[in-house]
C-alpha cells in the first residue's frame, strides 16, 4: 500500500461533516469509524461500525451547566435499618448540597407505601430539605414501582427539556408491592425515556434484584451501579450526581442509514430499532467530556479489491443544554476492499476494535450469567474462562488495558460461581456489564 | 344437704349471669354490626372518590390516545416516530378496510419490536376479534370470520351506527374537544379491548375515524397506565387510620397508602371493583379496628365485663343472703331438735319410773281391787307406754342422722310380735278392734329386736289411731329362708295410691278428716321405714287383701345366728 493511501484512507473513510451549526458554539463530537476500514474483497464480510459521541467540556467554573430536576427515591424498608439508612441519608444530603437554586429536587420514600417528603421544589433552602431527610427511619416492605412512579410524578411537575430530568433510585431489597419483574420495570423505564426522564438505579448490599435495577436503568438510559456497603453508596451517589450535573446534551437521536445492500445485524448492548437498512438509537443524554458509543454490527456484500464502498450515513440530533438549541450533525463511513489479508489487520482501528471486543465480551459474560442462572455452573465457568482468555488476547493485540483487565475479571468471575459467592458476585457482574455496555462514567 | 345447696346457689348465680352475658355480647355485636355498616358507608364513599380519581385519569389518557390515534399519514416512519415519543403506546397498528394490516407489516422491513407485537397479539387475531366496522361486512367478503367486536362499544348496533354516521364530521375534529372536559369521550367508533398475554392482562385502544375506514389501534404500555394511575393517587388516607389498596385480579396490591399494615389474608372492610377498562382491578379498604370482624374490641369487652361483674356481685350477695338465712333456719331447727332430744332424754327417766311404779301398783292392787282404781292405773300405764313410744321415736329421729348401728341379738320374731301386740291390747280393746294373729316365723335368728318392735309399735299405733273404724287388725309373719316378712293389715280408709310414698316422708301428715281427729307427729312411718332399711329391708304399703284398708309390709333379712354370741 502506498504511503499516500495510508494517510488518506482514515481521513477519507471517517470524514464527518457538520450541517447547520454556528461555528462558535460548543458541539458534541461525532466520530463514526469502522473497526476494519480495510476488508477482504470478493467475500461477504461482517464487521462493526462504531458511532462515538463525546460531550463537550463546560467552562472551567461549571456555571454553564444545565439545571437539573432530580427525584431522589429512597428505599426505607425494614432491611435498610442501621448503617444503610444512615449512609443513605448522608449521601442524599451530600448530593443536595451540590445543587443550587436553579435546580429542582424532590425526595420520595417508599416502603409498603410511598411518601413524598420533599415535593418537587427549587433548591433554595438546603437546610430544610436536609432536615426532612434526617427524619427518615427504616421499616416496612418495598413498593419500588410506586416509588419510581411517584418520583416521576414529582419530576413531571417541573418537567422541562432544558433541565436534566432524573430519578435516582436506591434499593436494597426485592420489590414486593406492585409490579416486580425486570420486564415490567423495564417497560416503565422505556416509557419514561420518552418523556426525557432517566432512572439511575443504585443497588445496595446483596439483597436487591439486580436484573430489575439493571433493566430499569437500561431502558431509561440512566446509570446502574452496585454499592457493596454504605460507604460505597456515598461514593456512588456522589459520582452519579457528578454525572447529572455534567449533562451537555439530551434527546440524543442517532440514525444510522446503511447503504443499499449493507445489512444492519444488531446493536450490541443498547436498545435499538432496526427496520430494513435503518437503525435508530435513542440516548437520553451525553455527559461532559465523556464518550458514549454505539456498536452496530453490519453485513457487507462482497466487493472488488481496491474499490471503496460507502457503508452508512449517520445522523445525530440532540438538544444542546448550554445553547438550548437542537443541533444536528451528520457523518458518513466507508470501507475499502483489498486482496492482501495482512493489510486488514494492519489497518484495523485498534481503539474501535477494542471497544467492539469489550461489547462482545460483555455480552458473553452475560451469557455465562444466564447459564449460571439455569444451574449450568460448569458451562458457565467454561464460557467465562474462554471469554477471559479471548479478552486478554484481544487486549494484548489491540493494545487495550481495559480489555485485559476485563479478561482477568472474567477469569476471576469463573471462580465465583459457587453458591456462597454467587449472590454478591452476580451483582458485581451486572454492575460491570452495565458500565461496559453503557460506558458509565464512574 | 350442703353440696346440693351449693349447686342450687351456683345455678341461681350463674344462670342469670350467663343470660346477661349472652344478651350483652349479642347487643354488643349488633351495635358493632351497626357501626361497621356506618363505617362501610363512609369508606365506600372514599373508595368511590378514589375510583373517580382513577376514572378521571383514564379519561385523560383516553383523550390522549384519541389524539394520538389521529394519524393523517400512517407511514411506517411516522408511526415509529409517534411510538418513540408517545409514552402510552407500546405499539400502534393500522388495519385497512379489507381487514389487512397496513402497519406493522410482518416483513424484512419490520423491527424486532413489531415482530414481537405480532407474537403478543396473536391470540386476538386468531380469535377473529375485529374492531370497528368494515366495508367487507356489507358485501360478505369475509365469510370465514366470526362477527365479533370488542366488548366495550359496538358500532354494529344500528342505532349507534346511525348516530355515528351523523357525528362523522365531529369524529374527525377531535382536537376541538376541550381538555377541561373530564368525562371520557363517547366516540362510538372507539373502544378498549383486553386480552391475556404474558403475566397478565393487556389492553389496547382502537378507533375508526371513518365508518368502514381503517382502524387505528394502540397497544397500551401497561406499566405506564399503572404508573400514571399511581402518580394520580394520593399517598395518605383522608380520614381514619386505614389502608387503601389498589389490587390486581389476584388481590395482590399494586399500590397502597395509609398507615395500617394489613396482613396477607386479611379481608377488607369494604371493596369496590373498577369500571371499564380496568375491571380487573379492585379498590380495597382495610382498617385497624375493623368493627365487622374478629373478636370484640377491648373497650366493648371491658364494659361488658364490668356490667357482668356488677351483676355477678349483686347476685352473689343475694345468694349469700339467702344461704345465710337458710343456714340460720337450719341452725334454729337443729337447736330445736337438740332441745327436744335433750328434753326427751330428761323425760325418759321419770317416765320409766312412772311406768315401773304404775305396773307395781297394778300388781299390788290384785284381782279384787277397786275397778275404778284399776282402770285409773291401767290408763296411767297405757299412757306412759304411749309417751315412751313417742320419746323413743323422737330419740330415734335424733339418732338417725348419726347413723346408729344395729344392735343384733338372737331373738324369736314371733315372740317380738306377740309382746308388742300385748302392749297394744288395752288400746285395741278400747278402740273396739279385734286382732287376728297368724304367725309362722318361729325360732331364733339375729336381728335388732328393739328396732322391729319400734316399727311394729308405730304401725299398731297408726292402725289404732286411723283405722279403728275397720274394727279389725290382722298381723301375720312369714319366713323364706333368711327373709322375714311381717304384714300388718287393717280395714280402715286406706291410703290413696298417689299418696303412698308421701306418708313415708318425715313430718308429713295426710290432711283429711281422718287425721284431723287424731293427734300425731308425722314421724312414725318415716322412722319405721328408715329402721327397716337400716336393717337391710323395707317397709312398704300395699292394698289390703280384702280390698279394704291398707296393708303395711315389713320385710327384712335376719342374720345367721352367731354361735359365738
């Protein structure tokens, strides 16, 4: 391959172009890239497209951050008694201290019933809100569904596209009043995102239903995290609030229109709507300085060597939280066919490939989890060990430390499948899966 | 006597107390039922208010769905973008005039969500359910399909059809409906349909903007419906410290509020089903002091217990009073008996002397004495004998309670009879009574001669007193092995059958002309029977053999003669 081609190819293949955006305003960075820009000719290929979305940075003092509208929904069922409720109170108070008078907060408690102890209000009197939080004592059972519903109702009182609308749910136990299946709570999450409300779920200790919490966060594009103890909870609460306070874009709609003949197979790890050659993915928000990406697996029909083929147009539209405008970006991506097999590896986009491998490895980790759930411990162990080896090899090959670490983690998971460790480790696995699939920032 | 008295007094106290308790509990229950009824009415009202909140919410959602279903250009792209922003819509479908799906299509182009939709709703299409009215219906292009509509509204009803056609323009002009109007829209060409899939009931809303035109259906996101209703419901009960529950078809709570924690199997104080399209859900109200069920509450029980205690104390007081009165009377009577007893003992000694000296005097006077003197002495002797018997009876009566032992001696029964008869000869003579004796019980045997003598004396004395009109007294004895029977018959008035047991009761005297004339204590026969029974025998009364008068039969068992005695 000629030198000029080597330099030109990436530029040619990932030439993003911007439409109708004032040059001065800060923009979300849209990067569309093929994992393998060079593919084997005369053969049907399956490869990945990565659509990377990176939120712009705020000004240094953070004065231009978007105001938030947060409902803190706390589990105060009997199991929260003791250190857990104390730390939960502490975490909630600490979070509220980070807000200012442009923000709106509400606090909802749930046990067998639901109580709104702080109805949606502007954060002007922090002491009064904290005093309410200090009164929380734990008892009763767990009406998780109603808690989230009431939290969402508080958000709705001041719902506004210019605010970051977020329900922050804490639970340490199994929901036992009202709908309690992961599917049902997922449906609720899937509907809340249509209103621009995300639910971030924090599971505390070893008693909660991680599938339910995962699904609720996943479908509403919030965050899900596992807090092993009260101290962990304070840290995660803080990190989550950090995310909420750094939202730069909302209603992020990505449309990937594949070129004729190119077939979108699946989006790994995210909810997507695939119809014919069109793929639509909705993200509720982007955070400052943080990359979220979409990995789309595509099937490319055979092409002749030394020809270039357009693969897809990518359109991005989002609500810019600093300018309060709807910005639109677009990009396109192409591949070039070759006969020389070792050129393919040479030209592989290592970072993109690492991202793809992480997604695939995470899905594989989840498959092992399902096997373990079905009682097939040995099969699950084998899947995890194989996955670990593959991930570590890929990490070495694509120069990704993350991949190697996750590979090691998979190997370690393989040793935690016995009854004694499973309850807790399953939560940790779900936590890491969420972090990988949704590029959680903490 | 005492245990019987105690039982009587217990009954006297416990019976009215029990009656009072029963009445008390019954009236308390009635009262409680009444209160429960009032409670129920109050909470029924509350449930109705809650139902209204839900109805209002459903109305709102229905209007929202109505607006959503107003799709002018139903392209796949349009519909998908509507689903992307419409919270209530899980999926939207459009069925054309010929009953064929216009959207979604089960094809290459369809999304995963759309394919899943067909999976979920297969039972609806398999059942042949249809929504709205089809052109094909009139010209019979769909003969295979059963005419089955969604159960809520049936535009096939001719009257409704007519109405609907009149209101055609209106139906297309949905957006003019004022959002303040809270009652659900009554568009005849729209409705709800429910079906089971997965873990519960699913709902869809359909609407046919033009008669015979395409039907637009919206599959409801169930969780959104529930979440919106939950959001609209209060978190605290207005009055009362109860628990309000919105429950599903299996009575599992979906959402609840109020301070009371109901137990899993507890029955609600009152409940209420919801109207269409949520008829599978119920509103239930539980209360801490559910006055309609369970044990009576403490307050009622305390009152009842207090009242009963007071009544019990009063009754017990009364019973105690009567018991003491009775005891005092008994004591007085006992004192009297003991007094008579003592007097009798005191009388016995001088009487014995009198008898002794009277007999001595009779002997000394000899055959040729003054007949008047002889008569006088005879009377003295006779009367002292009578007095002796009386005293004997009184002493026996007093002894009876102490269960005096028999004094068995070897004696001849006939001899005892003869000597007793002899004592009575003067009296019988005076009463002009003949005496016939027929004794066939010779030989010695062991028995209490004094007791038998006393029995006979009582019988003879009675015969003399009450049966002298019969002019005859017949005495006979018989023996069957050790069983001895002595019969004393008279020809007097006899004793009526119903009174035959009564005359053996102590202190009983037949109150008639017969007894009025003669004096008596009323203890003779009682003592006689007791003595006979003490002797292992009996004294009973039978009809006389001649059918006139009465016959006393004394039977007892003689003991084997003790050779050592």
